[in-house]
C-alpha cells in the first residue's frame, strides 16, 4: 500500500483542516479537548454545520445525495476534525441505519428517511440489546404483531431494550423485533423503524460509573408502527442486523480521536511535576507511550486496508478493528490517569461543565480524567463484546 497522500488528497486535507478551524464552534472544541460533558445541542450544532456543507454524509454514494468520498478522503476527514476537537459524529443515522436503508429499504423509506438523515433532521438511536439478549442478540424477546386495520396495516410492539445510547435525545429508533416465535430464533426477527414520539414508548435513564446519563432503557407498550416502516422482508432482520453491525464495528476504531488523545497524553507527560522530572523523561513510562503509539499506527494502516475494500460488506476484519481500537482507547485513558497521578482522584461530576469553578486544587486537565477513564471501560463491550469479536474471528477466519 502506498502510504503517501496524493496531491489531491493533500489538498483535501488542507481544505478540511481550514474548514474545521473556521467553523467548529470554540465552546464545543473546548468541551471535547478538556473531556467535558457534551449535550444534545453540541452534537446537533456541529452536525448542522457539516450538513450545510454536504460533509455530514460526504462518504455516501452520489445517488443518495453524498459526495462519494474515497475511503482515504473519509479517513482524512475523520482525522482532521477529531484533531480540531470536534465531537464524534453520532453514527446511528448516517453510518448505521442509512446503509441498511440504502441496501434493503423500500423506495418510500429511501425517499423519506435518507434526505432527513442527510440534512440532520432526525436524531436516531439503536434498539438491539435487551436485558436477556446482549451478546446473544438472537435471543431477543421484544415482539411485533402484524395487524390489519381499516386505517392501514401496522405492527403492535411490546417489549424492552436496554443500554440504548442517547435514546433520551432520539426522534427515531431502529429496532430488532421478534415477528415469529415458531421458527429458528434468527429467522423470526424483523427490522423496524419506530418513531420515539409514538404513544407507548418510554425512556428510563441508566447512570453509569462516570455518573453520566448516556444509556437508557426503552419500553414499548402496545406501540403502533405503520407496516411501511418494516425494512426489507419480515423475518430477514437478522441478515440486516449483521450487515449493520459490520458497519458499526468498522467505525469503532476511532483512529483520529485516539491520535488526539495520544497528543494530549504526551503533553501531560511533558509537564513538570512537583519534586520530580516530567514523566516523559522516565524511560519506562516513555516506552509504554511508544508502545501504544506503535499499536495505533498499525491500527491506522489496517483501517485503511479495510476501507479500501468498501463496496463489500465488512467481514471479520471489522471485529479486529473493534477489538484493537477499543483496547488502544482504554490504554490511552489508563496512561493519562497514571500521568496525572493523585490529581485524578478528586472526581466531581460538576466539573463536566465549562463554567465549573475549580475548587479541587487539581490541574484543569485532570478534573475529568477519572470520568473519561470510566467512560471508556464500556467500549470493549458495546457493539458486541470483544470476547464475542474473538469468537467471530475464530469461526470465520480460523474455522474453529
């Protein structure tokens, strides 16, 4: 693989870098760079800016309103915006349900939902995991019963989803539901698009170790969903779910964000410490930073190789990216915690706000590192646990 950017790619990199410098709101960038709390309006405001430029969905095919960016252009965009301090793009609409609708959706679904996703009109979330169906997703129990009525055929949905990220912000949820309990469990699953404002939908927050509200439980009680919101064929939802999960796992490598965090770690390690030299001058700690940097470089090369095959459904290589990407993210947060030492201990959730008064006598960069560290403990679980990803690689690559 030629690792040097072409002249056109270098020009695109400069364009993205200049755009981010001019248009990324300063308060949002500060929140990201200081690991402060992000709110719905932060994500929406940045994605609105990108949508106006056509860059929210620059990687989409032109037939659906995208710019047909090459994999290298998409990688450059992710890297440069992350370096500038942009929030990660919320993937549920633009990178997860949109490819499923493009591949399997009806003409109406493509005409109705894709323009709204492209214009950042709807905030989506993902309804997969259930209390008894996480890693074994095919065991889900949320039911959808098809009913014929004078006002149109519709599904009646009952059940519960859990660990639903950002459901409290969402306008729409794409859901796996059981439409046939008499067949093999994978064959009785369907893929529904559900309006979160429908009567019978309720959301209950789950507060995690970092004391943040990101994930939720979602309950469905006799929720009526128009039959036209069924994606593809009834009973084929498992096929569509696997297709979507390949796209999700490819996107969890977060190389650009990890590069930004690596730079932050190096800056912390270079600072003077009371009664001692900077940690960067400690050969053992410097070697640990170097080891993570080498792993990150290897991950980036692997991501580029996988992206160069786009057009194909991501296979077991997506599981590899998910494993290594999340392990590197966790290693970086752990090294940051070590670098600030005891300053990371006095964690106050209120420090997540920009106007927080620092009464903890700790360096500003240390205030949210405990929360940041705890937040990244879950990355090896979401999108399918890393243990499950290793099973997928063993089965599909090694034939075990």
